[in-house]
C-alpha cells in the first residue's frame, strides 16, 4: 500500500481542551455539581463529527497530582460530561488527561511527563490509538499551552476566548505573536469549517 493510500484512510482530529473550552473555568473542578457546560459546545462537537473529525478531549488535570481529587472522581466527572454532551447531540471519540505535575504532593503523580500540555504527548497518544492525520488536525483551547501542544504535535492550534482565553490572547498580542482566536468553541468551529 502506498503512503498516499494510508494517508487517505486517516481522519483529522479535533483536539479539545476541557476547562475554559468545553466547560466553565473553575479553579480545580472536583465536584460534578460544579460543572457547567458552555453554550453551543455540544452542537459544535456534533458539527465536527459530521465533518469527519475525530473528537479527542485532551486535558491537564494536575488536581490529581495535587491530591484534590482521585482518578475515580475524575472519571465520574468525565462520564457526566459525556452524558450531557450526548444529550445535546455532541460526542467525543476519546478522553485523555494528564494527572501529573513535577514536585506534586501525591508522589505517584510527581513526574516531569510528556503529556502535560504544552508537551504534545496526549495528542501523539491519540494519534497512536485512532487513525488521525495530525497535519490536518486542529486543537481548540483557551490557553497558549493548548496551541503550543498542537504545534509541537504537528497540528494547528486556535485559541477560544472563553475561560482564560481573553487574558491569554492579550498576552500573545503583547508578545507580538500571531495567533488565531475566536469568541468561543462554536465560533471557532464555524470559522474553521465555514
Ligand atoms: Mg483550559
Ligand atoms: Zn502527564
């Protein structure tokens, strides 16, 4: 099989950040009751799915390393997030998170890992698990770390101005950095898909 044929069998991914992008930014979400899905998010994920994107959540969750919640609690939060997204027509093909933090109090997670964004590890892991074409993939996030992780994985990153995005966009502009930013995930998906 030629390389071109292999490439054609691959799909682009939409890598989506969680906090400040899919759900309201709160300092270390530890209780499912505090989770608020942002407006238009489920419909935007549905549209990405119809357009052939594999939808992958990639989320830094250092609250685990900080001892604020365990992975079981985190799994409950993600199950509830999926339930709410699906109830509104959205979905995710894969959920990945990084529980690590160098110097963290929970020793099992005290690690300088390859997955904590801006490192590209989660995006590369997704591309090992799913038939993803990284050069055609887009990451959506409210942090410059999300954009950097995308670029380091060979994909493209766009900033959403929800969550920490407005402040992050101001930082990027002050540094003279060219960066694409949209009001929220729905606007970003409209801009990307036309
Ligand atoms: Mg975020
Ligand atoms: Zn990690």
